């Protein structure tokens, strides 16, 4: 799926917005996967939609991981009022339903790919904080970290030399869940009409565009829905394999 997203311009038989078939043509008659309601080739649309889903999901999850883990480490090392302020701010963020928060932000800032990515990153960062804060606190109390503290090491030393290497298995598992969650979230927003805007579309947008096909007996919207499910299953499988590989190695000290 990653290769399909990267090489979409090469693999797509038609431009994604070109009307080359009759509306809702069946597979075979209207290309490999049929056509949508405007006669656009579904295979081409799905290849480009997968690219949007991949880019938005990967960037948003990476930013969320960086933000949440950094805040967790700062809170774990600082403790005191810094830990309390960060923790209460995260509690407030998590108390707001994600879809409502996204609707408010997008209504104020306008719908764009950048706004979507940043909104998802902020929302997901709270989960990374909650997962990594106890781990960061435990690691910060280790003797080898205390030795570095007595040597006068700076924050980046704790972050990259001691704490992060020992958090990799937990971060890998959470990153995989975050990728799946972000893919489902952006697909949900696009299905509601506030995600990637037409004529471009991600996989959730393709489900929305072709939902009426079900009333005519066509299974067109189920194809991008299957791609969303396949993406989530694939990510979870890869992350499980990586966690298993990393867990077999000796603990980093």
C-alpha cells in the first residue's frame, strides 16, 4: 500500500479527476475497480486517496508522538508544579470529545490539509503523554539517570541517551495504534465532509462520495472502506513484528 501511494502517478491508469467511464460502471466495464458516480476511474481515485491518507496519518502521528513524549519526559524529570500543570492541561484536552474538538478547530481555522494534520497531532499527543508519563517517571528515578543529573547533563542527554532508548517497545506499540487511530479519524472527518476537500479525496472521502451507489446495488463504496481496514490491519501486524523483534534484544542501559 505504501508503494501504491508513492507511485500513484505511475500506477494510475487515468488522472484521478478525469471522467472516463459512465457513472457507477461495474468493474471490468469501467476499469479494474469500476467507476464512481461521476464516471471517474475508481482504481486511480483509490491510489491517490491512499497517498492522502498515508501522508496525513504518518505526519500527524509522528508530530503527536514527538509532542506527547517530550511533554511526558519534561513532566517526569521536572515533577512539582510543572508536572501538575502539564497533567491538568492534558486532562482538559482528553475530556473534550475528539470529533467535537476537531469540528470547532476546523470551523475556526478553515479546512485544509495542514489544519487537519495539526489538529490530529494535538489530539493524539494526549494519548502518548498518558502512556509514556509513568514510564518516563520510572526511568527518571533510575540510578544511571541520577548519575547523569549529578554530572550536570542537559535535557537532550536524558532524552536521547537514557530515557528514549528504554521506551522504544512501548512507543512502537503506541505508534502503531496511533497510525490506525489517525487513519480512522481522518477518514471519519472526510466522511462527514470536513476532511480532504473535493475534487481531492482520501479513502474516507471516497466512501462518502460513493455512498449512494449502495442504493443501486453497487459495492463501490466498500472498496475504499476495505482499503482503510487493510491499512489498519497491516500497520498493527508490522508493529507487532517490530515489538517482538525489539523485545528479543537486551535492555538498553
